[in-house]
C-alpha cells in the first residue's frame, strides 16, 4: 500500500458504509465531493499572493455577516458550490457567504442531504499567513428530491449525520466525524490522497490552557470574568495551578489545537452588542465543531447548556460558544448557573484586576 499501511479517506468511508448494509453510498459521495473542494481551496491558499488570492475583492462587497469579503472567501465559496451541486446528493446548501439558501441549478437532481459550510474560516488571517480552514455540516433533507426551504436547515446539532473541517496550515488536514469518533486525515501532496493519520482523537478531560479574546474583557459576563481571572491568578489563586492563554482568531486552528492536545476555547456571549447573542454562527460553525468535540470526548456548550441541543431560529443565527476539555467546560457552565458574585478579591485580580470591572 503506497500510504504506508494507513487507510485513505476512500477506504475509511467504505469501511464505515459496511457498518450500514442499507446505506446507498450518497453520504460517502458527498464527503468525497467536500474533500475535493477542500483540496482545491488548500491549493489556492498555498499559492497566496502568487495567484493574486490575497486581499479584498475588487469593489469589495459586504456579506450577510456585515464583513467585507476577501478574494479567497468568494473563491472558496464557489468551490464548495461547484463540488456539491451536481451529484444529486444535496437538496440545498447554506453558506456563511450567502444570505439565502442556495438552490441548485435546474439541470441537477435534488438529493436527500443538506450541506452547510463556512468556506474559509479565519480568512482575515490569510494576508499574514496564519492557518485557516473550511467547516462543514451535513443534515438530512426534510423532503428528499425537492428544493430545500430555509426552515429545513433549522435542525438542532444532534441531528447532524456528519461534520468536519479542513485546516490549511503547515500540512493540510481533514478532520471528520460520521458519529463514530473523530478522525484526522493528512493530505499526501504527492499522491493527492487524504491518509488517516490520527484515528480516534481524544480530548483530555483536564487542561491548563484556555483561549479567549481578552480585548473583549470589559464586555464579559461575570461567570467568564471569574473563570479567566482564576486561571490567570495561577498557583497563588483558587485553582492552584498556572494556565497558558492562547488566541489565534481562527476557529478551525483553535479547534485543531484542542483536539490534538486539549484546552478550552471561549467566544462567549457578551454585552458588546446586545442585539447579538454571540459572535459565531450556530449552524455551520458551532454545531459541526461541537459534534467533532463531543465525538472526541470533549464538551461543547453555550455556557449554559449543551450546544447540540439548541433549536436554531435562523440560518445565520449567532451564539456564544465554549468547548474543549470536559472538566473546564463543566466548570464554566457551573459558574453561569451560580448567582453572580464578586470574585475579584485578590490584590492582583481584585477591583483593579486585569479583567475586573471598576466602579466609581
């Protein structure tokens, strides 16, 4: 075997299908189509400025998120659409880059699955050569063979049949779950094949590492402030241990680090913009990442409840998101469920603490 005895993605999918004798193979085909789009995007990301792929779109448009689109955002979105629309497997698609549900061209048959995706997560990092990625989720269509309606996509995360992401970094990897564990495949650039390199990933229950955007600290809820201040207090604080703080500003990169070595990620609900109940999108960011994390033994939460049980209200709904090592996520949920309290009592982390709120 030219892959050193390791199964390819195709072989892995065939083995998974054998677990379900009645399966048609449509899900395998959809994952293969998505993986092809990710290969193509990886190549565009790798060439960067040499292929005029960096920077904003000329005469830049603003997407449904209110963000100016990067060239790679537009190109990556088109690659996902072209890869998945033709095969008669999906009934419709939802993308971060498109306000409305994408209806397939008339010449293509409608299938039994729905595909939701963020074609290039962390695209603001491309100009500075930081890892970015693509995130995707697969749901069952309510009416197979017909055009999908917006409400068809409003399914809680527990109903996902597949989720994954590709990360475009020092190596290109595809991380996937079909509900039987979380598995990582590395792209062999010589063979052009995804090769299983990290089977059955497991997130350690304990960690001494957390990720949060500290620039928003003045807007955090008391439970989040309490947790972060306790971590930063180190060995002299209530946790009695030193913690490391990280922040990459790329959800895929943060997720990948946690899947590989543990940690907790927080992009919580805050009061910076009261109209928004969080920053990350539920259907094509939080839900697929949550499925991957849970399948790897971690926890994923809104801060108050299990993420995968949230009933979506709109296709671009935003939500607070906390995930990673189970003991830390459980602790943060516990702080939210307790009565708000003043936890900033030490000289270093008290009323004048790094993230404390000062009142006059």
